[in-house]
């Protein structure tokens, strides 16, 4: 009797995960096709390559999201995470940043990045792809000092990895003039990076095969 219940439970879990996987893939396909339709491509072959690569990256994102250990609520129908948004915009602590990144900056580290864009503030997800003695390079946002500051751009600040910072980034939280407003939709690249976050130990993100 217990064996039968266990098998039914496993079957339900498998079916539930399969439904979630299909929902995520469908959402990502619609989202990415819409995004690509808005971009300008002078090279048809480049556009063809982008479309050809979609299945691989979309399926990879869906699999890693479902296999991750995120504490956030996953909305599979909309391809997003949900969590309560803090009233205040996250703040950059230069001293804590220096203490953390001087010891833990390495290629592959996933990081939250606070971005000010006019009246809007958001937290983005990026990764480290190069490190020197005094600074490190973010794949999207470029070189930054160990304290999280950019030399010539005060509108971008790297934050020390934390549950609060990553929750804001993964959920697409946006602040308008310091007040919470409609969340933004994460890019497929950000979803892939978010799926690598190890919520039990931010210093050791999950390693995925290319």
C-alpha cells in the first residue's frame, strides 16, 4: 500500500514538473520571439543563428530553474519569480563590498547590480568574467572596483550578494522615484544566470555545462 502511494506521489511530481517545464518553455519562446522581432538585424545570417540557438537556451533555462533551490515563488505561466518588494531601493555598502569581493571575486561569480536609469532604479543580474588585484570585470556592465563602484559611472553599482538583492533582481523589482512600481521582465540571459544562483551559499554558484 505504501509502495503504491509512493509511486503515485512520484508520478504526480513528474507530471507537475513536466507541466511547469512546458509552461516555462512556451513563455520563453513567446517572449524571445517578440524581443527579436523588435531588434534591427542587418545580417540575415545573424538573425538565423539567434533563432537556431533559442531551443537550446530556452530548454536549458527551464531545466535549471526547476532544478534550482530558489526560495522565491515561481510563476511558470509568466516565466517569472514572485516575492514581496521592499519599500526602499537596495543600498551599496562600500566597506562590505570591499571585504566580500576582495576575497570572493572569481570568474563565474553571479552578482546583483544596482542600476539607476533616470527616475527608475532596478537590480540586474550579471556575472564576473575577469579578475585582477584591484578590480573585476562584469560580463555586461564592465570593470568595477572591489568596492562595487564604477570609476566614471555613478548610475551603476555592484551590490554584495544577498537574499534581498537577489530577490529584487530575480523578481524584476523596479522603483520609480524611490517607490515600488510595476516589475520588469527579465531577459533570457538573466533567467539563465538567476538559475545558477546557489541560495544556500552565494559564494558558490551552480556550475552548468555550456
